[in-house]
């Protein structure tokens, strides 16, 4: 199996773990009653780590569909190359580092990490050309 597809699989695992981390942090603030209720009314306003984890999760949701599509399209179209694998690896590794960087509020570092993840995504997209 090409390494880019392996990175894609690990990125999906990472997205699931990030979802669980975010839910756990939010449950500490809103409690199980909100989570298991019908959620009528205003949603809780999250603060601190919970709020940062929610924003990090939303950030991943913005680029993950592009990443999935690009890696799969590279494979299906026969355009897969080492560039695809390198880009997918960069994307996964930096997205993994992005979670604690955002959760702990590493402002400038977080932005640099995001930039490297976008460079990885760009490499995957370039491999399609």
C-alpha cells in the first residue's frame, strides 16, 4: 500500500481522536445533561482548552475533505508519486502537532505548524498536476 494512503488512514484516526478529545473537554464544562439532552436553547459557551480544541477541530474539518480527495484522486488517477507520500506525511504529522499547539495556546508556533500542514496539502495537490 502506498505510504500516502497509510498517512490518510492515520489522519482519519487522528480526526477521530481529536473528536474524542474535544468532546471530553466540552463535557467537563457543559456536563452530560446537555450532551444527552435535546439541546434546545442556547448552546454552552466554551472557554479555555475546550474552546481551543473546538476551534482546532473546526480547522481540521476545513482541510480534511481536500486532503482525503487529493490523496484518493492521486491514487485512483495513477498520479500518485513520492511527492504525494511526502505531502501526506507532512500533513498528518503537523496536524498531530497542531492539536496540542492549539490546546495549549502556542500562538505563533501554532500558526507556523498550520502553514507547514498547508504546504504538505499543497504537495499532494501538486502531485495531481
